[in-house]
C-alpha cells in the first residue's frame, strides 16, 4: 500500500524507515562492532576490514531475508547468516568473527536507535519551522479581534494572535520534549545474549564503549533489552505531539467552515476540490493531521502494553514494536510536515472575524457588562439584571446594548459612553497581550536547530 503515502506521510521519513534503511542501520552496527572489537584486540584487524566491506544493504538478498525471518523470528538472525556468507566468500577466517559476542536484539535495537536519531533531526527541524510560523502569526494578529468559543458557542472576545499563541506555547513544550528525547534515546544497545557480555571474556565493557564511540551514541549504565521505557517514551512523545497537531487542525477546520469563514487553507490547482462540486475548497491538511491524531493513540497504547516483557528477552512485546513504532513516527512526522508546509499560506480573514463578533447581537459582551455593574451593586444582582436583559434580547431579537440602554435601573448605573466602551471588543481582552508577550519571549529564548543538526 503506497498510493496514499504522499497524502499521509513525508518521503524523507519514509526513506529513513524503509526496508533498505533498516537493514543498513543494522549492518552499521555490525561494522561498528567489528571495528570496535579490532580496536580493543578482541578480533583481528583483518577480520574487521573484511566484515566492514560487506556491511552494505545492497549486497543483501531481501526476499530471502524476509522468508528466513518468518522462520527465525527476527531479521537479525538471517541477516547475520547472509553477512557471514558474504564475508566467507572472500575470507573464511574473518567470517568467524561476524557478530562476535553480540545478540540479535543488539543489532535490531541499535539499528532502530540510529534510524530514530536521523528522523528526530528532520522532525525537530519541522517543529522549529512550525513554531516560527505560529510566532509570526501571533505577532501579526495579536490585536485582531476574534470570537472565542467554549462548547463551540460564542463566549467572549479574544484575538486571533492569542489563539495562535496557545498553539505556539504547546509547540514550544514539544520542542523541549523532543530535545530531551534526542538526548535520552541516543544510547547503544549492546549486551550479548542476556546483557552480561559474557562472551567477550572480560573485555565486554571496553568493546561496548568502543562501539558507542563508533556510532556516536552514549553507553548506558546497563543493557536495556527488556526494559522498554525509552522506546515507550518515543511513542508517547510522538503521541502528545500528534494530539497538539490535531488540536491545531481542528481549530483551523472549524474556523474554515462556510458559516464561519475566518480561515482557509491556501488555494492551489487540484487542492481541496470535489469530484462533483466545483465550488468546494476542502481543508486537506487539516484532514490529514486529524487522521493521524485518530490513528496514533491506539498504536501508542500498543507500545505501552508491550513494555511488560519477560525476563531478559521479550516474547511478542518486543516484536510488537518493530512495525508499530516506525508507523507512529511516520504518521506523526507526516502530519507535522504537512502542517508546517501549509500554515505559512493560511488565509486569514480579519474582517470576517470582526463581523462574526456581532452574530449574537452583543451577547458576547454580557460578562463585561456584568463585571462593570457588579462593581457597583454586587456580582449576583448584576448577573441577574444582565441575564434578564440577555433573555429579552434573544426573545425580541434585538441588540443587547439597546436593551440595556432601555433598562432604567441599568441606565442609572451605566452611561451611554460607558456602554459604548463595554461593547468595544478591544477593551475586554484582559491580559491577552501580556500573555502573548510571555509566550513570544519563551519562543525567542529557545534554541533552534537546523534539520539534521545534532545537539
């Protein structure tokens, strides 16, 4: 199934998690292992050179590998057999030292960690890019009035910049999470059969340190074969990100509805059309992101369930990770990439936002009036007065300000000029601008990284 890949995914991530890339990263571990063992005197240097020469995915028979893995239970066992045979064709003596002192999980897990680190570089770059766009929107539209909605109903005035500041604040938290995850998952998996490195006869830690250096990974305090919190952290972190992306996409799609018309995705030939309705301009990116937000949580639960593994090697739980976690990363990363590409071209109708503020005939300012009256007669009495006025405005389909002006009791307490001020959305934004400044300041103080750049 590849026809939908451009819709839901990002080709750069697809390449990182392709079959070829998976095998190449496992072979990178095998090459690093051989080189490290030669450095510390565990195997001959000639053997290291012979093994490294054959650690190329292009030399692998992928069809045979797939068939053999179905019998062996994982990809590493038949891959090591193929690698050994390739080395033996040129040097039978060196072939004896392929995969020396390692276990299948060492190759599989470390190979995945290498894939993950490459993917995180790209994803962090897109996170930075999306955050910058949100910061630009926040600055540009910080005072643009917008109806805030609670329970999908008009609530109080806010600004579009305040809404995007909320997006930005969440994305900044994700940037910190991903930066920490890059650090915490940049670890080698190497422990041999049960984690004790017994096959290396006292040189296990020396070899492990050398392998870590070869692959630019950290050496953990102890091998983590059946302790999968690092792997589950990757899944949950991507799950959280996808939830936030879904929240942004939901906001965009709600404000893009015909009856609202405040936002729309960028127009382009062939984008967002209908097979039968020529007028349609569908929010395609929002749909993609919301699709990922619907799919990813269930897969995250798979990774959490898979943490409960048996003794020193998981039976089934470990296996459940192999397809689920790359799928999570590709779906989440695809959603992020599509949103990062789309958001700079978001069409924003500020006039429509102002127009929609008047849809309820002034009811959106009821709290402002209540608070002004409350300072003079008490909150409860003020609430009752304004509530009665709101009910009348709804029943008579009149503007709330006109109803209030006709109320003798309220007219004694609030002048016409005061009512005018209370019905000005710009005068009831509270601490919105101060809060926006706080978010923008936090964003500006966060370090950015270019795609692929490591810490």
